[in-house]
C-alpha cells in the first residue's frame, strides 16, 4: 500500500548500485598479464588486482613444499589487503600443485591454469602434440595424468623449457632477446616421425604467449598454438555472472609486486598498456 501511495505521488525508487567484483590475477612474474588482458575484456568494469610474486620468481627453483608455503603466504597478504571475490592462479607451475591448499584455506573461488592438453588432443590432425611448459610443470604427475586421460592415443612430447619464461620477462622489460636463443628453446616442440609431424603446441606457461608472434616467425613449420587465456577468462566470467551488475565506466586496476627491483621504465609502460597504471610494492622477501 505504501509503495502504491508513493508511486502515485511521483515517487521513483532509487537503485543503489552494487559494488563491482574484485578479481585477483596472480603469477610468479609477468606471464599472468596474458590472462589479465583477456579477463579484463571478459569482465568489463571489474576491479583488477595483478599480483606478481617477483621475489619468488621463478617458481620452478622451489621444491614442492616450499612452493606451496610460498604461494599460501603471499596469498594471505593479498587477500587480506584487497578482499577479492575470485582469484586466478595464472601460473601452471603453481596451479598443478597448490590449488587444493588454496581452496582449503580461503573462502573464495580459485580458477587455475593447467596444460591445455584436452583441447590440443581435439585440435590435432597428425596425432602429434607438444606441451611447451616449464620443467616443473612437465615433472608434475598432474600433467602426466592429463596426457593419459585426454591424449593417450596421441604422441605427446613434453618440453620443459628452462629459459623461455625468463626470456619473456626480459622482452617485456625492454631487454634484447636473441632470436637464436628463442629458436633453440622451442626447437624440441617440432617433431617429425613416420611421415607425420607436430601440428599443435600448447603454451603451458602463461609467460609464453608474450613471445607468441616471435615464436610463430621462428617456427620451422606452421602449427596451431593453444593459449589457455581465453578459456580462463570465460571461466571467470561464468563464475561471476549475475553476482554483480556490470558498469562499463568503472574500471580499476592495480599491480602489486613482492620485490619490485626490476620495475624498469619500459616495464611500467608495458604494465600501463594492460591498464595497470597504478603499481605498488608489497615487500615479501623469499625465505632462505
């Protein structure tokens, strides 16, 4: 009745805008920017926090126990400071190991990044797939289980590139990366046998798409390169669908580094290109 009377008096209900979701995209370094770019487009108006644990980079040098402890420690600080609605672990090396511990510790959804072996198996015509990853990701039982589950009938070459993630970081910082060095890193992906050759390469480290155009140019023959970032962004958008009302005018992004000593001028320009004009350092030294 009160509503009817107010409506008759010309009353118009006031819509109180709901706050925009905060999405935390986390990586050991700069590779997660490839996921952040896609996520920003898939979730317009979201508050974005990019967490780069550059004090711990590269994660491949840590043993499994130390890696789990490190990610949990950094995530405790980031969650307490930024209160994300959802977190993306934009790192294959971490995702293949720490997701269960993160989901047990924190009451927010976590979206992981794992080798895109299932779509690679669906895409190959020659039956020859290469998984280009870090040595840590290649060594994980999780990765081998994905191969057995989705690509057992195919020939799968696991390539643990020792320098490629670092080369991607160098390139983004404006440092020179020699074509010959880059070509040597990807060369093991290209296999020929019995009249067949590799036709699909899955980029199983989020750093690698940063060098994709150069890798295409240096490849000995054309292949389909699978970047998992679009699928991750779609998953994030699906999880947040309906939870908040989009506001295209509202976009806020912050980059947080745990060391920050490598924040060069070219890197700051590159970060701004991803919408990360605000950069802060939250010192979290790696324990000895």
